[in-house]
C-alpha cells in the first residue's frame, strides 16, 4: 500500500462523467469524501490553478473537486491476471 490510512487524494477535473464515476468508486471502496463541489471557483477554495484549469475557467467551464480520505486498507485487482483481494485487510 502506498497511501497510509488517513491519507488524502485531492481530485479535480472538468470532466463531469469522470467525476461522477470517481465519487461512486471512492464511496464503494469505503473512502470518506470531503469538500465535494461541482464548481470549485464558486463553492470553495481555489488553491493552485493549473494552466488547463485557468484556460477552462476563462471559458466558463466549471471544475469539480473533492478530497477522498483513505479509511481502510484495501487491495484490488489492478489488471486482468493480477488478482489480489479487494476487501478490507
């Protein structure tokens, strides 16, 4: 495991379907979601803005953002044939 318990993934994207899918996956795997927003620059802290984010912001494209917190150790299948347990350890 690379990320310790309590570790965080700060995730932001302009891709709405990817963001919705990611939220589902985080919840399904038992991660705690915090600071979920579908319009980062209206609802929350801006933080560091990437070049692409600044470009999209100028075009009026909203940025989704969340912080996912690891709450339990899990092991999952990464690729077909690389089987591991996908359950809490």
